[in-house]
C-alpha cells in the first residue's frame, strides 16, 4: 500500500513535537525510523495510525487507512484476567477476520490459555505482534518489535518482516538495535528535533551506524569514568 | 521534609488531581464527604440492625484494596522496612478511622475493636494475582464480560445464593432484588476504560461499534440472568409484573452503562454523568431520555477515535 505523508505536524500545548514531516511509503518496502529518546517516533506512529489528531495530511492508496494498519505499540497493554487467546480473538473480531486456527498459527508457541498480563515482556510483545499479523493488515507499524524478546524470537521476527515484504506489505519499524534495522530495512529515516533530517538507502547504512556511534558515545564517558 | 511526609503530601496531591480530573471542585468533596459519610451512616444505622456488619464489610473491601501487590511492591522498593511498615499502619488506621469513630459514637465498642483488629490483621495481607484461568461462557466474545466475570465471580455467586435463599424462604422480593443485583454487578464491568487501541482497532462506524457493544452486553447479561429469571418466574409467578419492570430497568441501565462509558472515553464517567446514571436507575422513566443522550455523546466522542 502506498502512503504519502505531507507537512505532518503535531503539538502538545505549545510544544511542537513534529514539525512538517514529509514521507512516502511504497508497497512492499520496509522502512526504519531512528531517533533519540523523545525525538517523536512514537508520536509520529500514533499520528500515522490516526490515534492522535495532527496537522498536515496522511493520504493512503486505500482508505480508511486505519482499518488496514497493524500497530504494534512499544509497550502493549493487556487488561487483567484476559487470556492470550481472548486477546487474539478480540483483535480478529475487531477487524472482521476469522478467529479460527489460533493454535496452529501460534508461531511463537505462546501459552494462549494463560492470562496475558502474566506473560513476560517478550511474550507480551509476541502476542501483540501475532494479533496484528492475524488481522491481515496492509501496513505495519512496529514500534520496537525486538524489545525484550529472546534471540530465537528475534530471528523469527526478522524473518516475519522479510516475509511481509515479500507479500507486498508495507512496514515501518523503529528499533534501538541498529543491526535489526540493517537486516530488514530498505530505507531508514532519521528523526531529529521533530523533523526528518536524513533519508538513507541500504548503501549508506554502515555510514549511518558509524555516525550514530560517534555521536552517541564520543568522549562523553570521559567525564563519568 | 522526611520521605514519609513527602509521600503523604504526594498522596494528597494525587487525590486532589483525581477529584479535579473527575470534573468536580476537590474542596467541595473535602467538605461534603464527612457530611455524606455521617448522613449515610445515620441512615444505615436507623434502617437495619446489621449496620455494624455492613460497616465491617465496607472497611474490609477498602483494606483489601490497599493490599494490592503492585502497590505494595512499589512501597517496598521505595522505602526501607521501618518506613514501609509505618506507611502501612498509617494507611490502615486512616482507612478505618471514620468507621471506628462512628461505631464508638453509636456505642458499638465490639465492632470498633473488631475493625481495628481487622486493620491490624490485614497489615501483612497481600492480594495475590490470579494464576489459574477461570473459564467463562464469554470467552468467545471478549472482553468486558470475560474479565468482569473473573474479577467479580464472588458477587455473582452471592447473587445465586441469595436467589436460592429467597426461593427457600419464599421471599419473592429478595429474589427480584437479586436480579437487580446481577444487573448492577454486570453494569460495573463497564466502569473500566480500555486503552485507546482497543477502540481504534475496530473496523466499524461509531454507531455500529456502539450497537455491537450494547448487543454483546445484553446477550451476555441474558446468559447470567436466565437461570435466575426462570427461578423467579417459576417460584413467584404472581410477581411477574415486578420481574418485568426489573428486567426493563436492568437492560436499560446496562445499555446506559455501556453508552456512558464511551461518552466519557478514554476518561472515566464524570460525577455529573454518574449522577444522571444513578437518577436513571432510581427513576427508570429517565432512561427514555438518558439513553439517547448518552448515545449521541458517545457517538460523537467515538467518531474522533475509531
């Protein structure tokens, strides 16, 4: 699904968090979004998903976009005493897709008949990811999909992203683990100060990583250790 | 300022902000709460000889609320052992203090002492998160009734027990009141607001979404209510009109609870809205106006999110 984002702005009171974001998402492409804490990544995701009011335009090839987005939040929330299976059913029913064969499609081997709130951080992330995969969305927003998951699941998630790409889905990911972006993305956008400051293709991923490392570490530890 | 006094100030600030966010002047509550408590207590003690027990039950619920594990873990993490226990003792004492004071005023020293003993006994108490999954008939259509049923299964068991007692002693009014109790318990399932994502995710228009929620609530309430209803009409056929009135009010109030939740979403129902809901329950003809009102507000509110 092709999506055009133009002049997207978002303010909280007098604090402008996003100022004039222009982005283009093309079918079958995987996009990365990097930025420091507080750069506005989650706010941008919320705006794209239509969960926050914003200025500017988000125009999708097929509308309404929100009904075709699978949104994996940084910290998915699960009410108490709701089982994993019930959570998956809820998300399927909400989008009108069949909620059958959940056990066969449970690729992460989650204990679906246990309360989701008792899951570990990684298991919660996998349950939320599984729910949006079952929804058969066209556009996926994955906010820190590798947070807290074990090494095997991280490999599986990487493969899932590749599979989504091959199935012509559009994916937007943020991750604090640069290697996961390097392994999956076609393009990486750098968000800084509420603006997209750089858009980088695969050929320049190494350079971006070097620059980020230099910026993040530099000589700042000298004053501490 | 010590950590303890700072913590106490923070607690007061949190309470102040919560009241403010509910759309009411906090100072109005600070002034009216003692008056309401005293008035309510006088009313309870003048109407029933079980007032002391009712008091103990209310205070026990409040004390158990203070024993939630996430809350206690937080206190343990922040404070050292002596400070932790001082906070627990202070909280439990303050919680039972109004009840103890009124019980002493009513010359009920045994209940007052019992309540203090309960406050002391619950100090090391810690509610445990549920580990075993309670099966429910509502699992296929999550989530309000599935969660509510598990959280308040005790209340439903009490309702079924009251119905059995009503039938056993031939008290039709008790049986009919039990139907209303079940409605109130189930309406309470909608007191909690889910995160925005749980509404956003629906591929429905606001009207269809609200209709789906009301339809599911009505269907699920019927599943819980049906056995009780059959017992009431079988054993007290002469009370069919009262049963019908309770059912009409009950289903109306349930629909109102669903709509009120989404009228206020993602915040909780405000105090003025709560008063309108309570008035509609006490005087059911008001439902004719309050249901369309809450539907309109909910539809407009949800259209911004769905």
